């Protein structure tokens, strides 16, 4: 398979249990609810608490190229399984 930008490929992780996660959902007044549905959610899983907490801090922070006043509109929740 031809890959244009091989440096963007994610290296496969070693098989390890991913117990620590972040649940992402929409706030009740989000304008995307008619498109995605009020029950939309997705999860990102990590092997360690440290990985999860670093990712949560990064995901919930203001994006570097956001306009002044823009804030992330997703609801982030720590979860474990």
C-alpha cells in the first residue's frame, strides 16, 4: 500500500491493557446534537493514569490556533474499566 506521508502513521502499541480512559460527550446545548444525537459519546483509552491525565490536559486546553475566546465544547470525563 502506498502511503504519502509515512511519518504520520501511528506505530502499533505493544499489547497491554488499556484501563484508563476519557469519555467525550456533547454539552446539552451543543448545536451538533441534531447531527450527532444527544447520546453521542466516544472514548479514548490509555495504559497508565499519567498518559490519560496528560492527554486530558491537552484535549481540554485551548487550541493553539483558536480564536480569542474560543474554548473546547466537549465534555471530558475520566473513566476506568
